[in-house]
């Protein structure tokens, strides 16, 4: 009963490739069995007031106590076999992500200044909270969740996030009616609105503590799937959905994380379906963190593990920062690529489709994103503004960073363009 209750509460996937599953089995099954059988063995070996000494039973329990240890060792061996240093694994890790060389000016069209996303996630959250403050009956019962997924909605880059119950008591009083709305922030116009669902409501969310908690609900419905980071999205009709990417492991027991499809769960009804080919309106299947991890494996291990540590010939890594670009009604993750030696220059950059993982590398030597931020901040250092992480645009066929400059309150005050190849060239203005 204890194990069953713990499984329902923690809901690890029933999958040998899941680290969470191994931790659950060790804590709730293997360790208790080891201790129990060890105690039994000692009891039968020495005897006590209730049990007579019995060497046969003592030996049997002693042998049994090593079974959990043997099972745990399987997990340890599997973990070791997942390391990049394990023979043959370096080549496997290097091929997890395939990239195609492409031409920037050809792939990325000249920017339309009216369609540039001018705010980042933090600014979107501020605008969403401000819009929420205009609805008193919601403010007292709900709060906006921190999801704020970036999607293309009806051809416009927006961020969306569901409302959530403000606390446990608010959940108790509102759970029957559900969550009545979600936040929608236009990243080009800075318009924020709380979209009411009318006679419908969101019943499946992360603010639900029990059966309708989206993580628990989807995991128990698909017990053998390992899920990656879930995102909240709306389709072209404004219907709210949870996008639940399904993980797979391709190297050893725990290594080579990749995505093999996604479960789409209707946030209102809970109806869900697994798709190996994810519908085109979905924008977030592969997270930026996963893409950067896969490229770092590719860039560091392309010439073998020893070279990644000692010679480091042709070793490249991402700049560990990312942003988003809207292309052809899809959302692409952008990140810079630099050499393994820390410096202020990029060798180029990646664009990766977050739905299909189609990844292109653009050879465009220039400043890193951090260097561009510092260059823009230097122009307005007397005002104390801080620059957002840049997005990459095509300005007259030249790769150019666009950044927003925010004051201490987190409000966008100015904008900056920084030339990627010559980052001392900075354009600053009150409007785009």
C-alpha cells in the first residue's frame, strides 16, 4: 500500500531508461528489502525470544539481501555505459543532432520592422500581471502560471500562459468550476489580455495538486512514456492544450536523450492522443536546453572523446543562451556557436525548428550575444539600462542582433541593433 501510494504521488514512468524510476525503485523497494532481509538473516543467525536460531533460514535471507544490491548494480553499470568516455559512445553522441550548413541571407528574409518581437519572457510576465490586475474577481482567486510559452498564433509571435489557483484554499473553492482563462501577450505590440473561456474552463494544469495535475494525469495515462518539459499552447482557434514531448534514450541506459513524438492533452477535457508526427500548429516539442545539449555533444565529440579533452581540435560549443525566431509559421530556437576556448567571438549560429528538430548552421563569424549586450549597454551606461538576450535578424542581408533595453523596473525603454560582425556598430532608438 505504501509503495502504491508513493507511486501515485511521485508517478515515475515505468521505464528502465528513466533515472526517476531507478531512484523510486531504490528508495521504496530495493533499500527496504535489503534492510528487511538483512535483519531477518541476523535474527535467525542469533535467535531471540520469539525465533529460534536457524542457519538455513539465516543463509537464505543473507543470499536474498544481495538481490536488491545486484539489481542496483545493473543501474550503475547502465549509467557507466551511458558515459561519453565509454568505448564507441563518442561517435554516437556526436551524431544525435544532425546539422545542415545554410546561407543566412537566403534562408532568413529581410526583417519587417512591424513584426519584430520587442519583449522577452520577463517583460511578457510583467504585462500579463498588469492585465490580470484589471480583473478583480480573478486576482483574488487566481494567478498567472510561469509557463509563458512562445508560439506563433494566427501569424503573430505571442506568449501564452494559463491561470492557476492562487493557493490550496482557492483550489478547494474553485476546483469544481475550473480555471476560467489564460494570459496572451503579443510580443510585437506589447498588448496583453486575459482570454476568458466563457462556459468552458481549464481543469488540467500544474496548479492542480491531485488527480487533475497535468504531470500526474498524463504520466498515469501513459505509464511507460518518459516525458520531457511540457508546454502550454493554444491552437489557431484559441483552444488550450498541453504539449507533452515523449523522450527516448539512444545511448546506454540513460544517455542520448531525444524526442520520439508528443502527447497532446486538451487542457479543458483531458482528452489526449500520442502523435509521432506532431501537428503543424504545435510549436514547442524540443526545448532549447535539449537542442543545445545535443549540439554540445556534437561539437565536442565530433573527433572523439580524447580530442574533446586534450587536443580540442575543431571543438565547438553553444553560447548557453537562446532566443526564438518565427519562420514559416514555426518557432525556431536561435543560439550562437563558439570555440571551446572562452572568447568574445562566435563562429556562427544555429537555428533549430522546435517542432521537427531540423537544425541549420550558419557560418557568420562575429560577436557573442553577451558581447553584443555589453556593447549596447555601453551606449546607454549613463541611464543604467540592461539589454535583453538578443534575437537575430536580417538587416540588408547582414546578420544583426536586436535587443531591448530595460530599466531597473523591467520595463522596455529603448531598442538597439548591433551588427554581428562589427559589434562596435550600434544603433539606439526610442522606437524600432
